[in-house]
C-alpha cells in the first residue's frame, strides 16, 4: 500500500485536530507528521500528500517552519495529488493563494482547500475525514 503523508503545522492545535481527521479519512495508508518531522525532499517522494497549515502572519502560511518547507517542496510537486486544509481566525484568503501555488507547481488539487474557523467543530471534522477519503480514492 502506497503511504499518504498528512503533514501539518499547528500553533494551538486546531489544524492538528483537522490533520488527525484527514488521516482518519485516509485510513491505514495515512502517516501523520508534524512539518518539523519530515524534509521537503522526503515529502516530495510521495505521489499523494495532504498538507495542513493555519493562517498566520497577514494571511500567509506560518513563516518559520511551514513556509520554508513548502517553498522547498514546490519544485517537487509536478504531477502529485494534493489536498490542503487549515484553521483560520478572521480571514482565510491565504488558502486561495496556497491553492494557486499548488496548481502553478503542476500538482492536482483533488478537492478545494478546506478551512475551519478556529477549533474545528464536528461538521468540520467530518469534512476533514471526507477530504482524506477523497485523496485516498484519487
Ligand atoms: C500570529 C498569528 C497570526 C494570525 N494571522 C491570521 C490571519 O492572517 N488570518 C486569519 O484568518 N487568522 C489568523 N490567525 C488566527 C489563526 O489562524 C487561528 O487562531 C487558527 O485557529 C490557529 O490554528 P492552529 O491552532 O492550527 O495554529 C493568526 C493567529 C496568530 C497567532
């Protein structure tokens, strides 16, 4: 079975809850990883990936760990299948920019980027499970 990593950054645990639900939706193939636990080179070796990061700075990806990871991953994304998810507090437009970067890198977004407001409620958690299931099926 081809493994599918779920790689996330989460400051207060909201995106982590989403990542756990995405992994649940993927099933046995899922490998849940904090972004600090995997290099971009290693991540780029998988054909399908789920990436999660909350909105930070001013509508950007978290700048110190996740952004450098994603910048290094971008050249390796050609032909990959991806889903994106993250928690936000008041905006959420970073997700649109992130989707555009993924598409510009030549990857296929299996579903639109999934946002959850603050701590994901049960509905958001279910959407995360569905997102994971969609990636596993793609
Ligand atoms: C330093 C900082 C910057 C933030 N910037 C944004 C932002 O630009 N847009 C937004 O919608 N939320 C922003 N937020 C809110 C977080 O995205 C929100 O609290 C989210 O639930 C955090 O998820 P996490 O626990 O997975 O990190 C910011 C929070 C912090 C602490």
